[in-house]
C-alpha cells in the first residue's frame, strides 16, 4: 500500500456564498431595508470580533460576476460553531432576501512532510507548536482587499494517479511546488483547507492580496509546475472584494 502522508489540522472553515434577490430587496420599504441592514451590520461585527467563540476569524466580501453576490468567510475551532453562525445569519432579515449560491466546508490543513521540511522536528505534536504551523492552522483572515477561492483535487485517473505515486516522488514535487509559491511571499497570502470527507473536492484554496492581478500571475505560473500540469483538477474560481461592516449600507442601497 502506498504511504499516506500525515496531516495537521486546525480551525474549521466555511465559505458561504450568497446571491441577493435584488428585485425583492429593492421593493422593500426604505425603513425596513434600513432596519435589515443595521441588523446585518450587528451580525457582521459580532462575527468579525468572534464574540461567539474564544477563537476564530470572519470576513465579508462582495463577489464579482454572476456566481454570487456575497461571501461570508468564517473560521472557527469547531464545526458546531460554524453551524451556529449559519443559523444566526439565517435568522436575520437580510437572509430572507438571499439564496445559497455555493458553499464549501473544510478545515485548515498542513501536510506533515511539508511541515517537517521547514521545521525540522519529526513528531506531529512538536510540529503543531511551531509558530509557522500555528499560523497555517489558526489563520487570521488578512486585511487585504481582494480574495479568490477555488476548490481542487489531485488527479486519480487511469493514466495519472497522484495517490499511487511513491511518497518520495510526491514529496519532491510538492517541494518544487512550494518553492514556486514562495516567490509570491508578501504579495499573495494563501490559506489551504482540506475537505476530504467534508465536501465534493479534496482541498479549498483561498488567496488574499492587495492586487488581484497577482492571483492570475500566481495561478498561471503554477499551471506549468509538474504537480499542477499533471495532477491538478480545478473547480470554479470566485473573486471578491473585502467589505467592512460599516460599508454594508453603501453596498446594499
């Protein structure tokens, strides 16, 4: 049997994409819209300060294109807390004027062979306490203006199957893949979440930057890396712009 690499996991993650029913929303009387926006602002402030949990991070984005209008991005220590946030939003007046466009459930993840390559320690619990590992497993959503999200799989077809390769080959290719990504250090911040057993894809990739063009450059360059060229399968890409709670009124008027 081919050796499966161990992974370290941290916070659970929900990408909740919503589509606004603009016709119904615009038909709502002005005072009712104002009340709904104020309630939503309070909800967003509550989530961004994670007063519902001891730890976590949340943010709202306005999504470009037809796939969705809003992205509520949440990270919490347990799936129960994510479930509670979903329920809390569902009880708001604004939720009555939205439909679920797409969602993704996952958990922050770091492959142990990647962590060992950087940290030098061998025992998983030793690795977990290293600062760079904690930053990967318990990330604070950065205050960068743009975000893009996409799910992905490693190919397991008849001719190219990532999961039948020996561990050393996978490790070497991932090391090369990571070296390419490090070229964008400080320009693009990456969050990798695992979703095997949670959602339809195997991983979710969330990228943050002040310059959205860097998403294109990074993903394009990665296409020529062997890991992506031979073994990667990608789902839909969704691009968003950060919205602060006090900007919601301007967005929805």
